[in-house]
């Protein structure tokens, strides 16, 4: 202890030397403390994320113009749109689409084929169940004709009816596994019906959206044609007085022909959609809103990703996998000894003319050697099960990324539609301004006016195209999760 204390004392004196001199400067020390206190109490900047109420309100106020819908990870322009669009509500649109889907399901050959395959699978289950019961075989043969050496004697017996009753006693589970295998195939066929219904629903809804889009584009194109026709008639009157402006009339006529070609193209596409829709639903009239915007909300990506596991094609592939695994066990059981109870009777008399008695016995049958065919069949069944399992994984991966891609497309397309919507408003102002400057002030050329008119028309078409393609992406998203029909029916959120 006596050795440690001097060392500590020396250390304290050495360390306290400069510090003691620093303490002797009270004014400088107070200034430093005041600066530290000011820095500690400085308010948080607006772009700093904190968990305090003040920091949260500051960060929120720093992003003006974004509604509460931004918390749902919506794109900025979509989040800013809170008002519902004019026209039918989303519930009414669902009902409208679902009626068309029902009409298509009633006449779809694919759905009818899936129903027939399900009935066949159910019959296969009944056929396998029938193997549990005694198997009764009846047969007869003519009296045997004898020839060759020793054929002079009489036939040992007369012809008659032979009956053979075979009841399986123990077969290593062959029949029960066959029944279970075919039950899984029946489940796969039932899932196939749901898959066909989903595919039919997607075809109908997307065709209706395409028809609605082309009809609106026809209306926009007709307005463009009317506008170009108005300019042509106006310039025709001007050229009648001023021959020097004939080139402007030629330019206007060229734009008029382009507008008419665009309108005819939209009419052709609408006609194709009508023909395709008629093929799907028949001659039944369908109501399709003719508004530029529909009340169809974006889907919940996480919810749909969780539902992909219940997609009908996933259930179908899983059922086929389980059926193939059971079929491998059936093949293995068939290669083992089979124990049967046999009862036989014949109405033919023996050589002495006596009636033959009933006979019963236990029979064991065993294919002891088949050249390795039994093991090969078992390996083939196991590999089919593995192939079906891999198919299930691939379908699960495809459906997941189909939903993700459709969600990305829907958000991107609808956001782009909002951009073109804003751009249409500005191009409308430019179009009117250029026309006024050309017609009244002469500060613009006719080419400037025609370009402004064409840009305005192109922006309108781009808005409608992107918006309705976004609606189709939403339907593709629900179809990828296997809940499109349920969503239209209202049973799915």
C-alpha cells in the first residue's frame, strides 16, 4: 500500500497540472458550457427522422400535397387523388363483371371439359372401390372335341357354365392406396374446374376493359376528327379569298386524314374486342361504362401474395403429386404375394355324368419374377411424383412473380395515367393559346396549331391507354392469386 500511494499521488499531480491551469480560466469555461447547452437544445431539422411528436409533425409538414393514402405505399399522384371517379362504384363494377363471368362460365367449353374430367375422376374412384368386393366371373365353353391318339374314348365331361368368385383377403394395401390415389386425382380435377373458371373470368374482364378503352378512344378520336374538319372548312373559306394560303389547307387536310385513320383503327380494335367478348359470353347484352375513369382500387399486394398458396393450379399440382406417390406404393404392393379367397362351381358333369360340387380355397398369387418390370414401374411412378412436385414449386414461383409484376405494372400505369391527365390539362391550354395566337394575332403558324392539336390528342389517348391497361393489370393480379372470381362476387376483400 505504501508503494502504491506515492505513485497515485504523482499520477494525480501530473494529470491535474494542465487541467488545473485550464480551470483557472473561468470565463472561457462558461462560454464552452453555454455553447454546448445551445447545441443540445437546438430544434430538429425538418428532414431528420425522430420518434418524438415534434419531429413527426415536422416531417409530415415537410411533404405538402400528399394525402393520408400515401401510408398505403401508393404512388404520389395516386395518393393525391382521394375523390371517387364519376360513374358506377367499385361494388357496381364488380357485379357488372361478375354477371359477364357467370355467362361465360355457362357456355365455356373449357369449363365443361373440366367438369367432364371431374366426373370421370369420380367414376375412377368408384371403380377402385369396387375391387374390394368379391369378383364374380362366369364363363362357359363347348364340349371338347377329341382327336389324335386315344381319342376314341368319350369326353370326360360335358359343357356347362363355370362360376368363379374371388375375394381379396390381403393385398398389402394395394386396393386402399389405389382408392386414395384416385381420390387425389379427383381433387386435382376439381381444382382444374376452379382454374378454368379463373382463366375464363380473367379473359372476360380484360376483354371488357379493352372494349371500354377502345370505345373511349373512339370518342376522343371523333372529337379530334371534328376539330380537324373544322380547321379544314375554315381554311377552305380563307383560301377562297387568299390563294396564297393553299399550303395551309393542304396541311390541315393531311392532319384530317391522319385523324380519320386513328379513329378507324380504334373502331377496328373495338370491333375485335366485341367479337371476342361475344365468343365468351354469347349474345347477352352487357353494360360497360363509357367514362374515362373507373372506380377500381389497387389491390393489396401482401394479401394476394399470401393467397397464392391457395391458387387452384397449386392445389391441382399438389393433388397430382400425392396421387403419383400413392401410385408408386400401389405398384410396389402389386409385386408382393396376394392372398385371395376363391369359390368355384361348374354345372358341367364329369366323365361319369355326376354333378360337380362347390369348391372353396385360399389362393396365393405372386409374380416372383417379371424381368425387373415391377421395380422399373415403381421407379417411374416415384419420378413422376418428383416431377409433379417440381412443377408445383415452379407454379408457385410463377404465380408469386406474376402477382408482383402485375402490381408493379398497375401502379406504374395508373401513375403514368395521372401524369398524362395533368399533361392533358396543360396541352389543352397550349392548344387554345396557339389557336388564338394564329387566328387573331398571326404570331403562330398553322403548323404550330396542328402540332398542338395532335399533341393534345396523343396525351388524351395515352392517358386512357395507361389507365385501362392499369385496370387490366389489377385483374391480372387478382387472377394470379386465384381470387378474381371471388373478388368479383364480393366474397374476397
